[in-house]
């Protein structure tokens, strides 16, 4: 909601629209390059520090830009969602998933070159799938799965996208608009910097994280480390909204009105995010999770190396549905899987890799995944349309990673 407030005030100055129009002009024939660059960057951040929920703030920037380049909202959503979650699935040294799992399994966070290989494969497949759809839609707009109709409840982002599509944007930035862009770039750069767990990345120390309230690890933070999360980030964008209003010389009532309008635009996505988290709470309180954990243990006991690795991926899919937090999932599953892996003669690092494959694969489609349902709500893309688009990729990723992990487990 705070990001919605910031975007509302910023778009009122027309600075982002003009900047996006100029950028779209330069990228007119290179949209594929933008999609590739964004997805690889988000995937790299997701693989190393769990960057995923933070992507919700980028829709307001990319929806108008992608619309100006001739891409529909599903392309934008897929670029952001799949880009980030491909990295989460192919996690290499993410302290909030691999770090916690490695701590529970008693191995080093950097063990397992297999995860780096899988990250490259997963990212390449994901980028290729999105580019395939994007090229088809740009060549033939009627091929869009979501259509091109304007949303009924139009937000500031929607209005900006509409203006860009119809060319209703000034050609040059004014001095005031340039200062607004400086504030915007600083706010988003600070958002990314502030949530990175620097001490865990450099020190390889494990630690848990609760994605809705905290973003901490057990490593002693560096002096320059901020360890911000949702409360601090919300305040960051509220302050940035006020700064933009002051720079643009808006009156007090106009600033307050725009903040209220922007926050209300994000009310729907905010409720969707809370409901997605509520599913996990209900499943935990009804002991459904305990039943699944017991079934999981009986299923993998006595399995051979290759079969154990593949079954580990499969059984962690329903667990990830119930526990979308990677650190929470690792804390529950790894104490059971680690000793079973020893009996199956599968290395614990390979077991961790199999676990994160199941977890990350689920987050790409699960209605309990905040990244998916929150992103789709902001972009106004139907969940059914997204599933129709993503299921072949999900199936392909499952087959490929299962083969790779089964071979790795068999070779020891």
C-alpha cells in the first residue's frame, strides 16, 4: 500500500511516464533484451539472497514500459514472477533457504556445485519460455491469453500504461521531473540494498526468516547492514512520497489525496497476500501439516538413491504449498530428510538441492505464494490465465531437474 501511495504521487508528476516513454523508444526493437536482462537479474538475486517478495514494488514501473513495447500484462507478470522464483528454485547460497537447510542438515551452505548448474538450467528454460510467449504476443496481439481491455478499476499505473500506448506523453523531462526520477531510483535502490543479508552472504551463516514480519539471520550484522523488511520499507516509500510531493510543489491536500488514492489502489492485492498467508495458518492449526510430515517419512524410507532424490522433490511440493516460507519449510523437513538420506546413501547436499527444487517449483504456481497471487493481483491478471501459461514450463522444469538430481544421487 505504501508503494501504491508512492507510485500515485510520482505518476501525478508525469516523470515516470516521460522516462518510460523515452526508454521504450530506445528499446523499441529490443524488448527481448529487456525481458532477458530483468529475468536474469531477478533470478540471480533470488538465488543468492531470496529476492522475491520485493518484486511486488516493480510492477508499477514495468507495466507501462512493457505496454509501450507491445507486450501484454501476462508477459510483464511472467517476467517478474518467474524471473524471481526461478532464482528461488535454483538457490545457490540463499541464507533464508539453503542456509537454514544446510544448518539443519549439518553441512556447509556452499556445498553442492549441482545447485549452480541447476540455476543456469532453470533460468535458461524460464527465460526461453517467457520470450517465446512475448514474441508471439508482440507479433500477433490476438494470441494474448489475457486480452488488451483496460481494467475496470483503473489505477495510476493503468492510466500511465494507457497514455504510453496512445502516445499521450510529453517528449522531454523537466527539471522537477528529473528530481522526481532521482528520488525514485534512490528509493528502489535503497529498498534492494536494505534487505540484503550481507553478513550471511559473506559469512555463510545460517538463520531463519519470517517473510511477513522479519527478515533476519542469526549472523551478526555488519555495521553497514540495515536488515530492513516490510515495516521499514513501508516507511521508506511514505517518506519518498512526501519528498516527491514537496519537490513537485504540490499542496498539502493534494499530497494527502494522492497518497490515499494510491494506498486504496493496493488494497485488493494486500488482502490477497494476507489471505494466501492465512491458508498456511489454517493448515498448521488443523494438524494437516503433521499428517503430511508423517506420510513423507514413511514414503521415502528404504528408497534407493535415485528414487529417494526424485521422491524428495515430489513430497516437498505439498509441504511448500502449506509452508511457502523457505526457512520454515527447511526447519521442518530437513531434520527428517537428512538422516533418511544417509540410509539411502544420498549426500545431504544433494538432498538439500532436491528439497529446494520441490519448494521453488511449487512457489511458481501455488495460490499460497505471495509472489504469485500478489503480483497477479497488482497486474490484474487472472490466476487461471497464469496457470494456463505456466503449466508446461512447470512440467518441463520438473522433468529436467528430476533427471539431473536422480543422476547426481546415483553417482554419489
